[in-house]
């Protein structure tokens, strides 16, 4: 079978960047699909012996694809074109995609090259063939069914559906980002959003054991789901014994500061891992006001000591929007498995942190030294 | 008229925070609508003499509202309930919202208080009244038309539609954010997203005149559109003579560094304005990979000298998604008015900035001193 694969924003970049992005997109697809590509000035045609189901499964998970279409082709000759329409129409009627008794239709024709007919004339001709077969009604502005005819020199391609892809940019076309992942609902979605814009993701789970339990298994499952959308690029997962830092915080700092200091330490730990992995940014699942502690002042105080950019792609999303994405990508079910939460959370966590106060406490507890000890415990987890 | 006004996430907060948020939501609505509220354990009933159109206009622009419904009420008595249904049904048929010949229907009943009937019994009773009037078919799982009956003690409310609101949190329930606004498509959308999560927005336009032209008028129009969604809270707009900093950059730094140094200066300028205004964060319209210069390395290098959190709510959005929001909120048309772009952009802008190199150039050009001069030119612009 053959397919047109359409990308979006890649097309508006300079020729050099476009070429690089196209290559990345094709390589990513090839990593999971035995196939070949023909690249005709940005029109990618995928050729494969694999089943339609397999192709649909892979293309639905590859970032950078705006839409794709199974195509059939013939040579640019009216007789041949008519023959192909005679093959296609009974098939789509059979598959329930077109009901000529009820549905209106249109033919849309695009053309590249020199021909003795215009695109509109060819559309009219193809439409008349469809009417001969079905007697269906034409509606050019809002048809129920569309037959797309694309003529490139002496080749003519036809398709009847544009199946939407995920959009975004090909994974690996941008650099690496360390994504904090907690086992909850939000952080896997944030990681997914970073994949969407072409980043390689390095997941970091700060394991708060003994204050949290059974999170690693959950995180591993979430990483496996994320891997499905990182077609062509291996997702890395690290854990770290963050509980030992948290124990120090609980012993040394005022109780209300526990969560602020925990988050502050996580960002710096993520930055440390980023340095090892040549990543240039951190991402997390923060959303303003979602919980009492996600105030602007807390966010400011927890990020101050981290000198690397922190992306929070969910910062302006409602919980219900985040949950919808989590359900779509299949991380939601794992996220909601009860794990008892974190027992280190104090009765009254700080919700209005003062930057100076937090920075003083950070100095008081020798945060940097304690974190440096923790950094010896980075462990890579195999997610296969 | 009376309306149920439903909020979302506010409901899951602690009673104290919930009360504060509810008050903010009601105050915001009251700022544009002559009305009163009844707050019955989180069920907000809005009472007003204003027209339905006016109410719809205001409620469609207020963040924190998940949905609202025009309601009618009677006392909890089967006769009276039947009478009200006899009033409602011909009206909705007349308005084209219910076509009993074609549409199926359902009655959904909720009940608070002690009654000698269950919710289900009342739904059944109301359904039989509807059938008496219309002879329409019942479909409980997927009805075309729904009559909602809500019984609270001796009062019974009915409504037939739930009109979706914007979601988010009430503007002003969170702190203030300085939003960089450039006159382009992305930055007004980013500002809108910050309003969505309850932040007060302070817009900052770094005016690059003489390298850019006519941007202030565009930005003012965009600010006016944003004000429509900041119901109850005045949007502030500042400009600054950033061109004088840029002139210095062009004279002193390598040409390829112009854009990186421009953005770096903007973030620090935004942080300065934030300090004056007790804001705790900055927001901008960055989206990874959207243009050649929005690489992770450029983002890292431009943000390093800014110690305040920078939110980029569009960081993971595709251009087409950003444009869709811009069209919805009405900033798109202004954004695309041609303004000639920025003439300071070099032929080959840096796309892969090295942090150390950029930091050295920042020192070489005495960035801090030059920025401090520019900071004398903050000007507040009236957007009315």
C-alpha cells in the first residue's frame, strides 16, 4: 500500500531545516515500520507491505504528521482515471464511507505539471464518472464524501480520507529536556507535550521512599506509554533516592517549608541530570492554582535556585483538560492507582512563600551539600 | 431572569479558599452586570433584570465559569411542576430547541432535601407530562433534548441548556504576571492563557522603535481585547523605549547575537517591571521550534540572567493551535496587520547559542548598565 504523509510547520522552515526535519520524520516512521519513502518536493509518499492496521497504529503515534491518506494511483489518462474511480467508488460504498442515496459528494483536484486540461476540468470529469456510477448529488461547499484527485505529471493519485495525525514536530528534531515525573496525572502529560514539540525526553523520578511507596512501578508504566509516542527515540528514565534529602529537610527546616524545599531540590536535581545528558531545559506538570501550594509565590521561591529554563506546558490548563490528554495517551489509568500519597506533606504546607525566607532556609539546611550527596544515587531504569 | 452559574475546580478547594474564589467570581461578574447572587452551598444563582443577550455576553467572558443555565422556578408541588413544564415545552419547541416529531428527550432530576418522592420518580412524572404535551420519544442515554429538574427543598428549578463557559479560575484569584507582548500572534494568546488561570496581567511592550514601527497602536488594540476577558480586573499596559538598548547591542555585539541579546534584555526588563508591581512571574509566547531561533539552547541562553519564573503557556502548542485561540479571542486580526517586522534582525541570527559565550557578550556590552538606563522610560499606556 501507499500513503501520502503530510507534515505541517516543517514546511515553512528554510530548505536546510526542512530537509533535516523531513529526514527525522521519515527515520522515526521507519524505526517502527518496514517502509520506503518518495519525497517529491515535500510531498511524502510512504510505500509499505505492512497491513493498514499496522500503518495506522504507527502513524497515529508519530509527532510531526498533520494527516495521512491511503492512496491508489494510476497514470494520468482519462480512461485509466475513470477505471480507477470505478474501482474506488464501489469499495467506499461497501465500507460504509459513502452512501450515494443519502450523501452528497465533491471531487477535489490538485495538479502539478503541464496537461491539456485544468484542475477544474479534471474535477468535473471525475465528478461525472462518479455520477455515472452512483447518481449521487454534488455539493462542492459541504460534501458528505470527497474524492481527492492529485495529479503529478503523468501520475494520478486518489484518496478519500485525510486521517488526522498528532501534529507537533518530529521527536528528536529539538534537543533534550529532563522531565520530572511523579506518578501522578499531570507530569506524564507534561512529558507528552514536550515530545509533541520534538524534544527528546529524559524522565526523572525523584523517589521519596520511605515517604512515598510503589511509585517506581507506576512511573515505569507511564514511561512505557510515553515511549509509544517517542517513535524513533529511546525514552530514558532515571530515579534518585530523594527520600534521603527529604529526611534532612524534615529534620532541619520548619514543617511548613517541607513541600517548597522538596520542589526546590527537585528542580536543581533535574538541572544536574540535564547537565550530564546535554539537555538544556527541565519540564514539569505545574498548573497555576491547581492545588493550594501552586501559587505564583511558591513557584517563584521553588525555582529561584535552578538556573536552567523550566517549562510547564500545563501551566494554563484546567485539570479536566489535563485529564483528557492523560486518558487519550493512556497514562491516566496508571496515574490514578492509589499509592497513599506522600507522608512527608505537613498539615499546613506553605502557600505563600517569601523568596527571601525560603532562600535563608535553603542556606540554613545546607541544601546544596545534601543534594550533592543525593546526586550519587542517580539510577537508570530499563523501561522495556 | 435567573441563572445557575457553575464553577469547576474552585469546588475542590478547602472551604476557606472556595469561599474566597466564589466571592471573586461573583464580584467579577457584578463588575459588568447589574445582578445579585444567591449562594446555596456552592450552587450560585444569579438574579438580574438585564437582557439575556447582555448576560450571555458577560458570562461568556468570565474565567472560572464552567457552564451556566437560564432557569425558571416554581414551588415543589406536582401541580405547579406540571404547570411549569406546560410553559417551558411550547417555548423550546417555538425556539427550535426541541422538535418532538424528530427529537428524543430525557428528564434529569436532582434533589436536595426530604420529599415523599425519589429523584427518579420525579423524573418519571415530569417525563410523562412532556409525553402528554408532545408525544415525543424518551431516550435516557443519548437524548436530543434534556429537561433538567433540580429540586431544593420546597423550590424547584428547571432548565433546558447548559451553556459552556471559559473554565479556568476567576481573574484576580491568583497574583500578578508581567506578560511580554510584541504585537504578533502568539504573545496576546499567552497573556490570555495567564488570565485563564486567574492571574492579573500586566502587559509590557518593549518598543523597538526605530527598528520596528507602529507596534504601539496594535498592542493597545490587543490589550483592549484582553481586557474583555479580564472582567473585574483592570489590565495594565506599559511600554519602554527598548530601541535604545537594541541600538547599543547592534553597535557593540556580534551581529548574530542581536536577537538573543534582545530577548535576554526583555526578560530582565519584565522582571524589573514585575518587582515594581508586586508580580511574581513573567509570561511570554515562546513555542519550541516555531522559528529557527526558538531552540532549547537559545531559550536557555536568553533566560539565564532573569531570576524570575518565565511561563510560556504556548511552549508545546503548534502554530495552528495558537492561531485558533487568537481568532476566538479576537486578537488575530490585529496581529496580522503588516508592520514591517524588526529591521534589527541580522541576516544569520544565532540558532544554537552557547550559554557561556552569550554570558561573556552580556558582560562585554555592559548589558546591565544599559538596561538600567532604559528602565527610566517605563510608560503606562491608557487602554480605554
